């Protein structure tokens, strides 16, 4: 036992040294805790002290419950270092975990900050209720999409091949069914819509069905209906001839046949014809102007003047019936087709009709069990409240467009409406007897207004064409001043130079023809005079240009004088004085098929036929129709088709309209006739 005491004493010494180190570390920890306590604020320090008290109380309870646990632990492990143990404190006091307390304090601070921030955000956030929402929106997939979704990866393509394993032949005893392969495509590319091989290969292997062009089909049907109607009327005329129905004999010695237009209609009964005008494009289309009836047969139309649009191939009835309230002095078609009609009235207004308008826009009248559409004017310059309107009677209305002189294409359809051929891009010239020449621009609206226009007062509701004033020319300014001293002359007629519509020629009541231009410098000569001036006043009643060469024109005067002028000379090339024995010339018409032939109508209804190849000094034939006075005359023919029908259209005072077809010797041109005419004129001059 003595030998063990030094060992024990040495062991104790070592233990005490270790305890002193522990006490020093504990004192250092106390200083650090004290230092941390000094750094911790007062309210946090109070919380820490409360926590420490709770921990101390808990340790005391543990010691009271297990009083021998600490001693047993020391006996079981005498070499255990109690100073470095993290769970067992020094012998003199309880263990306090300051790290965990500090962590709890930090967590508490963070929680308080988050609570404060949430309280501030709750004041700014408004919550709402959602009535319905989709928990899952997954569009359906077909089998191919499912397969590609499961199979496909990026930069991967699906490739496939087709083998002929399923093409298995089997022997059968039934007849083989014939099949034909056809294809279709909608919408079709171009005109191709469907196609395929033919059954018996008799036709082409690429037989195709094409899209239907409705516009072309409409135009074709109109043309076909026109032709069928003409053929039916010809058959009816042949039936009358086969039944020995007497036909009207030719009333002129130069004609070999005569035909009449059917004017025996209730609304045309008793009306005198004031004017006739042929279209320059469709030579078979005619305008006839009818006066007021002498004895009103149809009360509704007793106060209306009428213009009838005829196709002489269908003489049974007019194609269109136009009505207006003022007396019509002159009329014309558009320059390139017959879808528009223009007229000048005695009141100074210019009226336009659009023949393409639907019949529901106009008045329908039941007469004799048949319905007739009476078309009112589409536009009238009466609604143009400006000083450019005419204040006196309009004596001439004339389309100004180069198309009317160069385009001689005649279609079968009377009222064609193809795009690009509407003929509504041109100027219209109107001349009144006071010497005012107005130029109007014919405008076609893109869209019709069924409610009417508040600006264009002259345009009817639903109308699409109107006249816009372009410029005005005082033609009396081209006359000499000495003539103006006797008073302003009256202008009676106007013609435009066929080769250049910029030049116009105006006939006056002074016997002079004034030459002017629409724009640019004045051309020479300014006036065309008599060879010998007479003592009495003379009026230039009519002017007409030669349709061959286009440099010669005829002038008819009120004293019966006829003058043949060249555009380049002031005096006439030939002048025939007293050619009608002093009777006023009503019309002078150059033949459309022969350059050396023209016709003259005087005030006593006498027709003079001139052929300069046969006789230069006098007419070769003279016809008198005094039994039924001729009120208007027009010439029928086509310069491009001399072999076609040629003749004179005569309007009678009784209201009838006759077509006198000329004999071939008067209608067919001679060999080199134009050159011969120029030679004769040079020799005569």
C-alpha cells in the first residue's frame, strides 16, 4: 500500500493540473460570455438570462431525479476529461449551451423581421377569388403524335420504307372490276381543278375540268342571246314572206330594199322623231329621240321626252327606253361602247344614262300586257350649282376620245360590260348656241350609294357615273372683231378632227367655220370662209368629215350652199352655190363606204346623192319624199366592212323609221377611189 501512494499522489497532481487548465479555460469562457453580454442589448440580455434560468432549473430537476449518475460516471471512467466534455459541465455548476441560445435568438429575430414584412405586404396585396380554373390542360394526341413523342429526339428524323409483302395475289372466279384514277384539288391552281385518265383512252389522258369564269360566261350568254334573238326575228320575217305578206317597196331609186323599225308601240304613238344617231363602235345600234305626243295615249308619259335604243337587227322593239322631262336637242353614245348615253337639252342641261343599271332602279310600266322599263337619267348637270353650266340650249354633244376613232372592234353583245371596255375614261364636249364650249370628264364611281349623295345633287341614288366639269372655252373669241360688233354670233354645230381630237370646228350663223384647239397654240387657219360672200346672212347648219383620209370636210349652209374644205386651206376646194335651189340644208352626210360619195337633205325633205367620180358639178340622183316629211337622217355602214349592209336611216314626221338599203353600185367602193378623188379635186381647184 505504501508503494502505491506515490503513484496515486503523482496521478492526483496530474489531475489537479488538468483541472487548473480547465478552470483557466472556464474563466476565459466567462470573460468571453461577459464580453458578449456587454455587447448584447439590454432587452436581448433579459431574454438570455430568462433562458439560462430555465436551463438551470431544468438541470436541477435532473440532478434531483438522478443524484448518483454523475458519481457513477466518474467511477466507471476515472480518466475521462470532464473539462473538455461538451455535455457535462464543471463540478461546481450546471452546463449552459450559449451557441444554441444564440442560434435561437437569431432565428427569433429573423422570424420577427419576416412577420413584420408580411404584415406590411398584406396591406398592399389584395386577394381575389377564382370562380373556375383548369387543373390540367392537355390537348389530345393522335397515334402518330404519341409515337413521335415517345420515339423522337432532337436531331432525329423518321425514315420509312415500303415493301411489297402485303401485295398478295389470290385466284378468284369473279369478273375484274374496272377502275379509273381521278384526282382533285381545292382550291385549284390556275384553271386546273381535277383530272385523271380516261376510261377508254379515246380522249386525252389529261382530261381536265376547269373553273368557270362567271364574267366571261355572262358575256357569252348575252352575245348568244343577242344572236338567237336576231335569228328568231329573221325566221319570223321569212315566215311572213312565205305567207305572201306584202313588204314595203324601196322608196328611193338608189336603194334596193326597205325595212322599218316597229314604232307602233303605245308609248311612241303620235311622237315625232327629232334626232337619229348611230354608234361609231357598234354600227347596228341606233338612238332615236322622240318628242312629246300630239295626242297623249299613255297619260303617265305625256310630259316626258323619250330616247329609244335600237338594234336594227331586232326591229320588233327597242332595247332600252330612256325618259327625261326636257326637250332633247342632241345625243350620242360613249366613244368605245354603248353602255352610256349622253344628251343635251333645250334648257341647257347635260344628261347621262348608264344602261348597265339594274331594272329595279327604274320605273316599270305595264302597257298592253307587257312590262316596259323606263329609265330615268343617272346624272344631270342641273344639280351642279355653279356658273359653268349652260344657260341656253345645248346644240351639240360630242365624245372626245381617240378610242372612238381607232377602235373599230364590233362585238356581238349589245351591252358588253367587260372590264377595261367600259368606255368611261373620256371627255365629253357640249356646245350651246351662245358660244360656250364645256368639257366634262365622265367619271365612273367604284361603289354606288343607294342612299344618294349629299354632294353630287345631280346623281340618282345607286348611280355610278357622273360628269365633272373640266374646262370652258369661249369659241366666239376665235371670230373676227368686226363680226362681234353686230352682236354675238350663234353657234350651231361642232365636229372634232378625227385624226387629232385636240382640234375642233364650229359652225356659226355668220357663214364662217371657226377652227380652235382645246389646249396649246391656235392652229391655222382660224376661219374657213366662202369663196364669194353673199349679201344675206348665212348659217352653217351642218359639218361632216370624210372618213377616208380625214383631211376633207363638208359644210352645209342655210342658203343651200355646199362647201368642200381642206383642213389646211381657208377657202373651200369646191363650192356649190344654189345646189338645193336655195332651200336650207338640214344634213350633209359623207358615205361610210365610198370616199367620193355623200348625201344631202334639204328643208323640203329632198335627198341629193352626190358621186364626185361621176359628176363634180351636180348630184347624180335626187329623191323627193314630200308625202311624209323627213325630220332626221343618219347613215348606216362600216368603213372597215364595205361589203356589209349600207344605207340611209330616215325618220318620218309621222313617227316611222325606215332603213333604205343602198344598191351595190352606190355602196361598194371602186378601185383606187380615194386616189382618183384627190386627183379630181386637184384638177378642179
